[in-house]
């Protein structure tokens, strides 16, 4: 079986199951073993860079990062790519989300995220449960840095996705990230777009990549990878993209390291 050169994994719903917000020692140990075997692990997430570094603290210097659903990437402490949204479009999206009942907003910046919570519990969830570096700002249009990803949080986001895609999908990338998050990035930016740029920078062929995912925001990354592996719990629209399926990423990483591996 051919050894991969890079293993990319989504987090929420993939490496982190059932709402878990921390990595167990088994996952960190397997990622460290990938590093020892010359296989680069890539954390591919809608989360911000500083949040990912905290999450992967035991192995943070051994892995690469695809952040904000493709808006930024890092390797060995260096930023490889950084995408920005047009400010006028971003302001239009912000006004629409702030005017939508039951919808909360989150704007991704370089080192922190910004919100103007309608419900105080939303801010506490971001800060205390997810562990984001987030600030509440009085004027949400006065974010003091370029917009990257603008996210909408709602309990019924899946029932709203077609509305937001119709409203903004012609001018930016619109994807769901689980059952409560909808992310809007600059047009053409997604995990596959960012992964392709990273592979070119690192001189790694796409056919030497194994990728794990479970949701719509993983679609392009799975399509690019030579060996796409989809979670058993993946949404129906993504399930058929996997050459293989797995119940946990840990079981799949053990298979890669200890055999029988994956054939692709």
C-alpha cells in the first residue's frame, strides 16, 4: 500500500465527534506518529488559527493548518495563504445577518473573531465552550481589520441555507458547517482551493493525500484528495464522495500507520 505524504482532516463532526471540544491522547499520539513517519497532518477547519493551535497543543509544531474554511493556511509558523472578502460585500452580509431573526454573526479576523451577540449565551458559548478568541464589538461594521470569513449561527441553519445561497451565492462561497453554522467566504475560496495552494507550496501531489470529512464544507477537499475517506455519520450529500468510510478518524489513522492501509 502506498504511504500518503499528507493526511488532512476536518474537525467538527469528523475528528471531533458528538460535540467534543478537545482532542484525546489517542488522537494526539497518532498524529505524532504520523509526523515520525514523515506524513504531514493537516488540520482543516472553519476554526481560527489560534483556536486550532490550542486544540492541537501537544503536537502544534508538528502539523499544518487550514483555517477559516480555506481563508488562511499555515505551516511551520509561516502563513502560506490569506484570502480577504470585499469590504462592501461583507458589510452587506453583516447587515442581512443582523437583521435576520434568530441569527447570530461571527466575523473572522487574523488573531481574533468579532461578534455583536443578540443573546449573551451565544457569546459565552464562543468564548467558554468552543474556546475562541472572540470579542464583542458595539459597532459590528467597525471591525478594525479586513473581513475573511463571515459566519451565521442559528438553530435552524439547514432550513435557511438555500435562502442565503440564493442571496449571496453568486458573489461569495456559501457553505454549511454542521447543523448550526453557515459560512460565507470570498468567491471561490473553500477547503479544496486552499489545500491545492498548500500542496503546490509544499510540492505534494494531490494523489498522495488522504482527506477526512463529513459535511458540505469538506466537499472540494474530498474531491481533490487522492484518497477521500468519509465519516459514517456524514451528511447524505457528501457520503458518496468517499472512496472509503470510517467510524472514527483514530481508527483510520491506526490503519494508515499499522496496516492494512488504504489502496488508491
